């Protein structure tokens, strides 16, 4: 699912684990990792958990070395001992894509080290920490971004063009997820839900009746490209985050997803991330050498993306396993399903125009 628009700053020593022994083991293995694999010394006081994602943890920390001084780094990991059935492509392939993206000129955090079993920190990777802002509300409102906001949508178009043009000839296997596959999965998810939504049913029917056929146009799809998964500075887009849902598919999916009302954060008159227009996004996309998608294709993937997000919200409102508590974070996401129902009605009625 990627990140949520709610950060959870947790300093080491807070209740970040089930026991103090778990914390001690984590710090011990981090200390060894930084010394033996990264060539520096861990600043233990700098360890800070940034987000409370459903499947992965994100930790910020600093490393000191005589040659490089202090270096700010990020650890993304799936903790050891936990079973994850649905975590996208896995951190190893995510790290590979980030490296390939960077080599292709797409802004992405540089991957420093991919965790190995001997690291005893689970699966994941260490990357450089990019200075900037990822909180969408601040990006859309803070004065420091006022000058760059009118240019962000066009920059996003150029970034998406770069992602969709990445050479995957030697890539690790990635899932192929055309419209028919995604529609089948969403229908199954809705059928297995404890309650049914007539609006979700209507969207499923519309998607079935207007199913987009595979026209042979395939490329890398980021899968979660939106405001909130971008690091923005006063100069614009500095990094694209959270590649865990990447797959092979119709590139128009990404163009539609950043336009969903859920990712406008209240600025509903600015469809691209709450900061720009479709024209700006598509100008950047076409100028970077990609074909302009049809309005019909964009609308189809808007409805698909909205339905997917709505069903994710429903899932987040449920305990992750029997008898497990529902965290505040999961409940906050779960309540947004009703917002998605309204968004779907607007899209199906043609009220939200491109």
C-alpha cells in the first residue's frame, strides 16, 4: 500500500517493540550493520521510526565515518519473524528498481545496501536520506513551496515519462497486472468483505462493461505515484518513494492515480496532487517523449484506482489477523472508504472532468 499521510515519529527507547530485548537486539544488529557493511559508526540517538506502515517499517538514522562525516540514511525493512502475504514485489526487487530508476535519471533515493540474512534485521534495504518534504498538506500549503507549486505537475509528468521508459530487459521478474487481472482481484476482495457497498458494486459493473483490452502498450508502472510518495524541495521533485507496488502494465494507470481526489488533500480544483492541472501533467509527459493518453483511458484507471483505494480502506479497518487490535492508524484509513464512495459517484456521473 505504501505510505500513509500520517507520520509516526518514534524515538529509540519509546514503546517501539514488544519487549526491551527486541529493542536491544535491533540496536545491536544495526550497530553491526553500520560498522561492517557501511563502514561507519551508528549514532544510536539518531534512530527514529518515521512511519507505521502496514507491512514495512521506515527508520531514519545517522552514520559517522572519519572520511565522510555524518551521513543521513534510511532503513526500510520487513521485520524478522513476521509473515507478510501481501507486500508487493518485496524489498529486494524494490531496491533493484530504485537503483535502475536512478541510473535512468528518475529521482529516487540511492540504495546503499540490501539486507542479507546474516544482518538479522529481516528483509529490506538501506538508502540515502533525501532532504525535503513528503507530507502532502505541507507541500500544498507551505510558503516555502509557493514558487515551485505551479511547476510540480509538469515535473511529475516528466518523472512519470522517465519511469514508464525504464529498460526492464534484465529486470528481476515483475508481476504483469493488466486491467482484467486487477478487476478480478478487486471483485474477489469485495466479495470477501464483511459488508458490501452498492457504490463499489456499481463501479465493478462499470469497469466490467468498459473493460480496457490489452493493446500491447506495456511498461513499468510505479503503482503508488501520488502526492505523499514524493519528496519535494523548493526546486521541485527530489525523489519518488515507495516502489513496492511496481508492476508491468498500462502506464496510464500512474497518470490517473495521482489525480484521484484522495490525493488532492482538500484542493479538489487542482486534480494533480492538489497542486496542478491535467494539462500541466500531460505537457510534461508528452514533452519527455511519451504519447498523450486518451481521456477515456484516464477515466477508466481513475475509477479502477479509486475502487482499489476504497477497498484498501475497508481492509485497513479490519484487524490484520484474528483477535488483533485495530490501530488508530488503520482506523483512520478505514474511515476514508466513505469518501471514496462519493468520489466514485462523481467519476461515474462524469462530474470530475479531465
